């Protein structure tokens, strides 16, 4: 079914969200666009309420959003670039 979505509909990303809180959204990619082992190795670990989750690194998030190419992704890239610059500090490290 995923192959049909990719080939016939040009789907790259499938988004799931909570109807009671649309700000809670997760994007699922229809195919591996970045090597999973590299994605996992560079992911950040974040504590949420009573659990720990892994989130793709900012460079990987930027790359994935470039590949998805939706209007919102382009806006998100700008915000992610700003976060990356702030984390690097004034001397770029």
C-alpha cells in the first residue's frame, strides 16, 4: 500500500494528529529517506511527562523537511535554522 501511495499519489509524508489538540502532530515517512541507523545514532533524547522519546537531530529534521517540501516545512526550516544557530552560540560552535 505504501508503494502505491508513493508511486500513484506522490506521497512522501503521512501526518497523524490529535483532533482534540492539533498541535500534537507526528509525521510518518512513507519510505526511508535517510539511513535509519544514522538517524537513530544522531537523534536527541527528550523527556516528556512520564516517558523518554527520541527525536531526529536538527540537521536531519531540516533535511527531512526539505525532502517533504510542503509550505509549512519551509517555514519550519527557518525556525530550525534559528534554533541551530542559537545552540551553536555566537562563535559558531
